[in-house]
């Protein structure tokens, strides 16, 4: 048990997200964390009876087929008297909006780096999002059992590219075939890595040796021991020391090393989350005051994700609500900031691959609220309905496609399917004012693939998303007379988004620039936050 477990329930929560460049090992780390915490019995990437089983956090067919994560999942588990809420974000860059929304619900982020590659482009973008929200970052350098960059180069990479002080909490001995383990700089000990044999399914439990004791000579050669002690000395003398305040303010990242696939270093990472990751923080909001406190009396939370058909047998629709204040009880009546009231009769908590009805939940928890289209991304739920947490903006799409039905008789069904998936944030949906044609907007091509597969699998509709005359979109606003004049001049390129906001569909980025110059009284927005 930790000191936090003796305090209020909300103080026991640790809500964190995992971020990485694709293929750095994020999905493997996710399942290994669950395995080490005892939340599941078999990790998806560990070979079992000759079969490679998929991770519990990937549920969509396209994820299983392509071996990627494209939807955000929530997994709750207990560890050391604390309750962890793990937010598993999409690893593919085409789903950056979904990742951004998920990060709004996190109090901390685990940044996974490939030891052979260091900081990659996708990581840079994700860290910028964390920085915007002052989210502290813990770094896990993965795949140390493969050939890696020099430790000093990895630390310099973090500092140079991310403008973060890198404070090594461990120092590795070798990499690849020479990888022997890591020195724990805080406890002055060495955690030995034993490479599994050809017939072993997983690595043996790690052994820990006192760095100052003679017993370590049974595990390391004199040369290896000297390398470890020299590395530890370098870390203590030349690297940034860990300072809790600097970490919580987002200026410093503690660095850990290991191999998620081999389950090495993951328990130490779990311990670090328990010991240094912050609990629920005050949430900026408009309402009776300018912030919602986790220890506040009124129950309040915000919707950061909507997911439909997680269970194909139930055709369900669940809003993921991050609670930021109060003690929720099952059956409570809550109001949205737009005045809609609903009774939360069957709230869900997500325990690894299972769901359970929640009788209670506290600030820091992520609660699934089944509903029939009442809740949208960006909604704030509270007892009074007087609070509004800053919403989550949509971003101008980089790819536009036209939806063409193979069976014209299913037009109504297509409209329902596209609107439902757009409300989830899978893609954006625009409808041309002239002709009523649907145009799908996405950040990347994979979003279009997911849309097509889900429309086919979940709604039984065959639809082709084909190229259209438009390349990009901008939300437009301004003086009524000037706006009407612009719309009249561009009738065939004016659409409405799912909320009825006006959108200009442009044939190219040049056309956007030209329109901005020619119509200075019209504002062309690249982002839009849904109004209350």
C-alpha cells in the first residue's frame, strides 16, 4: 500500500496515456504493463503454443489484420494500492486527432522510444500536444535487447529535439546481444537481464544485485561491472538530476530502459508511475469558478471520446467520460452544458479486456456512459449543468473523399452511418448545400479505410470513397453581409459540418490563400471548437 491509498479515493487514481512513433513497441508495452500488474494472464505478443495472440486492447478487425492500433482504449487495473487508468492511444499518425482527444484526459504520459532510433517525427508532435497541456512525461526506452544507440546519444536526442531535460533513473549495460541489464541509480543496485533460450516462452524473473556487494560478480564479468559502475558515475555527475517539481511542470523527463517484449524493466516502470506520476489535477473550466478541483463536491466530467459497436452483439454506443470532480454514484442525474439531462444508470468501467458496471467513480476515473446519441465529444457533464470544460477542436482535413453508394436505395442508411461515425471522430462529415452530396474529411488515408470497413461491417452498406474536386476545407465566419456575398460567389463549394457550421471546400491550398486575400472580412479557420 502507498501513502495515497490512505487518503481520499480520487488521490489513489493515476490516469496516464502511452505515446510513441509507430512500431516503437507501444502496444506490446501496454499489454506487458497489464501482465505485470496481474490484470491479464497472457500478453498478446508473447508466443504461446506456437501462436501469436493479439493484444487485448486492439478490438477492431482492421487492427488485427494490420497489426496496428487505430482506436483509443481504456484499461483500469489495481497496483500497489492505487487504481491505474491506462489510456492506449492510436499509434498511427493518421489518427492524430483521436490521440489529441485522449491526451486531454491524461494526467501523465509514457513516451516510448525505440532504442535504435531515438526521437522520431511522430514523437515530436505528440510531445508538443503534451506541452500545450503541461502533461508530465516519463520516458521508456524500449528494445534494449536489440542493437541500440549509445546511451548518451539517446539522452542528448531527447534534450535536443524535445527541449526536455533527460534525467536517467537507470543506466543500461550494453545492448543487443551484449545487453546485461540496468543499474538502478536510486537504489545503487543492478537488475540483471537473462536472455530467454530458444525453447523459452518468456524471460525469467529479473534478479537484483547490490552494486557494492561482491555477489554481483557472479552475474557480471569484471569488464561488465566496470562498465556499469562507470556509466552510473557519468549519470550522477553529468546528467540532469530528477527534480519532482520540474517533472510535474513538464520541463524534465525521467528515463527508464528495458524490453517490453521480454518483460524486462516494465515492473520498474510500473513502480515509477506509482511513485512519481501525478494524481488528478484541477481542470480549467468556465462556470461557478475558473477550475474544477478533484476534491470538489459537485460531480463533473467531460467527454473525450465516443465509441460505437465495441461489442457487435449489442450495437452499443459509449461516451468515454473523464471525471474531474466529485464522487459519482450509479443512477445519478447529470446535465450537459447545453442543458440535456440523462440518468447514468449503467456506467461502465473497463478492466483490461472486461467491462463492469460501476456503482461509483471518482475524479481521475474514466467512465463509459452508454447513450443513444445524447453525448458528443467535447460535452461537459455535471450535476448542475453550469460547467463547461474547454472543448476539443476539430482540425482542417488533409484528405477529402466523396461517398458513392453502390445501392442508391440505402441513402438513408448511409446518412445515419456516416453521421454516427463522424460523431465518434473517426472522420469528419461535410454535406454540400448544393445537391446534398456527402464529403468525408480525414487527416490520413487510413481513416478512410477504417470508415469504409466499419460502414460495411457494422451497417451492411457497400460504399466507395472516391476522389472529389476538393482538396482541403476551412470553417468560415464573419460579417453576415460579407459572408453571404462569399457564399453566393462559391455556392458549389459551400458545405455544412455535422453541427451545421459553414465550411468552404477548396480545390487547393492556393485557392484558400487567394480567397483569404480577396475576402479579408471573411475568416477562414483551420480549427473549430463546437459551440455549447
